[in-house]
C-alpha cells in the first residue's frame, strides 16, 4: 500500500467539485473559522490527481471555502486518483 503524502497546494489551483450539494450555516462557518484560526488546518483536503479530474476536491469543501475566506495562500492536500465513471455521473446527476 502506498503511503499518503501531504503537500501544500495553492488555493487558486484547486477546484470545488460541481456535484457537492452541501451548504453551511453562518454559525458553522464561524465555528470552523475560529477552529482553523486557533489550531490551523489539521486535516488535509482530499484532491483528485486523475488527469481529467486534476485538482478537483473530493473531500474538504467546507475547509477549502473557509481557507479562501481567510485569505490563505495554500492548503494541505492529499492526492488520490479517482476516475469519473459513467456510473458516478449517473449518481451525481440524480
């Protein structure tokens, strides 16, 4: 099994997944921002490294949004390769 490597990636290089339906309350945003201000970004974002999906966020959209609002230049990322299949597209567009 390959070891996961955490790398710092420029915020501007990352893309939110178009299929992420989640929304967050103002209180949740404030709470996460306070936590990141106090402790830093302790969990890396999970980001796709597959060629046609390069730099699309798989996990960590909320942390990504808060990091952008904070004006962070980079965020910690773990890259994984996940190809977008026809079955996944069907699930996403339901």
